[in-house]
C-alpha cells in the first residue's frame, strides 16, 4: 500500500476511534459486512489486501464497541474507506453493496 493510502486509512480509523465510546448497544449487520468484505476479496472485487485489512479492522472495532454512536462512526468510516478506494482497489459494484450494507 502506498504512503497516501496508508495515511488515508489511518486518518479515517483515527477519526472513528476518537468518536467511539464504550457503551452497550446492538451491532446490526456487522457480520454481513465482514462476510461481504471476505467474499469480495476472494473474488477479486477487492484487490488490495491492505484495503481488506482496513475494512476488517473497522468491522472488528465496531463489534467490540456496539454503542449506537460508535456504530454510526464506524459505519461512516467504513463507507469513507470504500468510497476512497472505489475504482482502484474496490470495484464499483462491490462498493455499492458494501455501502448499502453499512447504511443498514
């Protein structure tokens, strides 16, 4: 992963982590999001292992911190990463589904 991609991923994750507070809540469709990321990587629709790892990290952090505000922050970060890499490391079709899953 080049330096700009790393900086973007770290920045997005830092924002999400700073907004998240450890309280009780419901996780929603996080398992579906992770399954989609894994399936799209396996099929080549996500072509960069670092992008897959970043999306997986966001989902895992969200699972560990299911507060409603934290969920919104993590889902927003997930969408930001997907949008940032659409057309380069993520196909448009995969991105559309990933964004839809994150918005549920």
